[in-house]
C-alpha cells in the first residue's frame, strides 16, 4: 500500500483506510459509476468525496506501479498544483494505492465534498437556465486563464466543472483532474481545440468564441472556425469508434 495524506487530515488515516477497505458496501454513490465509482462518506459531521478508479488491465497495473503515476496520485498532485496557481478545486485530502508484487490493484483519490453547487452541465442542457450566457463567459475566462498558465485540461467536459454562485458571480471548481498537460508553448489553434469535448450547440460555441476572442485578441470568426473544426473532428472520431465497437461485437458472435 502507498498513501499520501494532507497534514491537516492525518488524524483520519485509519478511518480512510477502513473506508477504502469496505468501499463497496458503504457510502452514498454519486453519478452512474460506469467507469470510476464516486461515493460520499461522512466523517465527524463532514462529507468527503472518495473516487475509486476503474481496475486497470494487467499491463497498466504494472505500468502504474513502476513507470507512471497512478490516476489517484495525479489527481492529488494536480489539485495541489491548481490551488498553488490560484485555481479552484475541492480541497485535496489524500490518495491511496493498493498494490501487489505485479502492480496497482486499486486506487482512491479523496477530496472534500463541495456543498451548494451546480455543474456546468446544468446550464449547458437547460436553455432556460438563469444567467446562462454569463456563466459560459465566466467558464471561457477560466479556460483562457488555464491556457495562459500553460495548463491543458484534457477532460474539458461540462460535468467536470462545479459552480458556486455568490451574488451573480460564479466560482468554478475543476474536478476529474487526472488528465492534464503542462505546456511551455501553447499555440492558439491547440488552445481552441481544447473545447472539442464541450458541446456542438452553435449558440454556446458562439458565446465561447466571442469571449475567447475578446480575451486573446483574435477575431471571433477565427475562434469560432477553430472550435467548430475541432468539435466536428471529435464527432467524426467518436462515430468511427462507435462503428468499430459495433462491428467487433458482431464479429465475436
């Protein structure tokens, strides 16, 4: 076993180990849990978010023990890095890796559970959501600031942003942090392609394009064309993957 626990939570070390040992039978699940499983556990009147990462295949188990940082470790370290650069994410508490001789058998990332928030998905999929345009302008400003700091948030999807509202201002908290790139040079085309996973909705892309143009000094038309090109390319790629899975399914029969 390997673990790193933030100093202020060290007193809960045995509690954390006990929870991960009995993870399947306790806690309150969040989300579908199709790949990774997220549950909330209460400790001394406060809620903590435990993310259990999907069991790796035989080769990756070995890789994540000896050659690459596990997803849990990356989540913890990237959370601390974001906070050091004045970005928001639920407070990182710990990561825990269980291993055997061959590799990682299970891993967990623990953070404080954020209260009284909504996700960017709530605004994206509800055209009547209050202050929708303002929310997406604030989201775009956040992504621009990440880019200015050389941070590529690869999982830039609407479900990975938790939002707290305070007097019509919005604070964005990033979650699902294990996939990021840190770049010394981040060209504008690559920056705009970072929006490829968010949406194909023209009205949202227009808001993002205009706001990113305002912040970057590029033209709204240029930004919109680059984002549309990236999203269309992503849609085509997803269709190809879906078709390949379909054919593989029938070839097995």
